[in-house]
């Protein structure tokens, strides 16, 4: 998707609204044309980041789902042992409540996997699950990882997922990403795919346009 210079910055700003464009105006010192150019770059780059984000999320949740099946069986969402292993705080989001709610409305494990929130998968990569899940299974789930202790690899995946979660939230709400280290974000996404499968990572690298658009920042 090529860059395009805005032909009528004032009209574009009016269409986008002053509050939404204010961040970009401030970032370029008040120059409206440059601000709209930056806005366009932000939108293009955000769109380009969705592709590697998609692959990173899908392969990571599939890796976790394989481990859950190995430990709790093919019907792991309905396993009372698995449910009991999940945190259930009195306040805030609860992984245990999440699995109950999702499985109540989905007939198969595959449907449950698709409906569980991103945070559910991320929170599996915490030390409370080291003994049952990650110590025995993480090397198999992520065969592309270099040799390292299971807890270190699990923490590495968790930190990459945290960066992805924060980025995804901004992308989903069309927020500015101009202050983020987007090359680091992209590398973390590609790293997650690489840990899971090198051929998939190579394919994603041939498809993604984020590297180029990041380099083209006005």
C-alpha cells in the first residue's frame, strides 16, 4: 500500500476530528500537512502489523492448546482438574470464569479455542502452570526455540505476548502507535512464529509489509 500525500489537510482533519488528529499535530510541531501525512502512515502501518499479529496469536494459542490436550485430554475445556488449576480472583478478570462461560456456549474444543480471549492464552504462560504444562511440554510446543530452561522460555513467550497484547489493543481501537518501537513489536511477533515453526515464520516474512512501512515513517 503506497504512501499518499494529503491534498486537503484541513478537510481531512475536520473529517477525523481535532481530538483524534491532535496527537499527530503535536508530534510534528503543529504542521497540519505533516500531521496528516503521519496519520496516514500510522493507519497504513497499523494495517500492515495485523498480518504478523494474526500469525503470532494463532500459532501461540495452538501451541498452548496442544499442551492442554496432552495434559488434560481432547476435551480439556470441560476438565474439572484444568478448571481448578486456573486463577479465580474475587475481583477483575477470571480465567476460570472465562473457560466456564465460553464452553457453555460452544460445542467443541475447536470452537472454544477460537472464542477464548487473548488474555486467557497469555495467562497460561505464568509460573503457576510450570509443573503441569511447561516443564514437561514447552520444548515440544515450541521446537524452534534455542536450548534454555523451560521457565525461561515460558517467560520469554509471556513477555512477547504482553508486547503483542498492548499493540493489538491500540491497533483494534485505531490509536496512535507512533511512540512505540514498532520494529521491536514486529520482531517479537515474528519470534513467536519462529519458536513454533520456522517454515511458517519464513512464509510470514515473505508476506508482511510492516518492515517497509515502518521504514517509510515521514
